[in-house]
C-alpha cells in the first residue's frame, strides 16, 4: 500500500491544530496501538460512511469508536475527509487518497491521544473495507510523539 505524503501531511496538520502545546510527550519504545474489528458501512446514496472499531492501546484499555464521515465537495463519503471525532481520550481524523490510481485508493485514520501528545496512523485500502467487511487482521501502528516541531 502506498501512502501519499500530502494526505498524511494534511491529516497531521489538522490534528496538530487541536493539540495542546502544554501536554507532555510520554512514549514507550515501540509502543503500538491496534484498531480492532474495524469495518466501514456506507449509505447506498454515498451521503455518509460509519467506521466502527475499538482503539486498543495495549495497556488494558479499549475505547469503542464510531467515526462518521459525510459526503463533501460532490464526492461520496467514502472519498471524503472525516472528523474530528472524539472517542474517549482520542481525537480522530481521516483522509482519502487516490493519487496512485483508482485501484490503489486508500483511507488513512489518524488517532491522536491529546493528553500524551502521541499519534498513530492506520491505512486501509478501499478494497479492504468494501461492502462493510471487517478488516482482518487488525491493523497496528507504532505510535509516535506528536508535536509541531517534528512535522514542520
């Protein structure tokens, strides 16, 4: 899967705008999060899609999440930016990209823990989430410190 730098940068910038400058960055080496049981259900008319999953921070806590994306700019919701969505301590945004061709289109969900200033990115090919399928295996992301200096 190829991630377009522009989509990830745009998503990162959007999440950055909501990050508190006073929060402390605390990460464990190679700490990972998983989005468990993820599936995307879209309305037949393309007006909205609902992403459903649990955010597993591997610390014994799972946060259930429903991320609703609405159609924007004349495009179906499956091809639109979504968020912000708040699930427990997490702030989510999503973006869609097809710059590598329609058969390689994908969505990226950024999951930010604002209190710890850490973020994970999860990418899903359009084919993986078609027709409301539950994605298997669950996708995992190594979380990274999230601050303005690290992305500019």
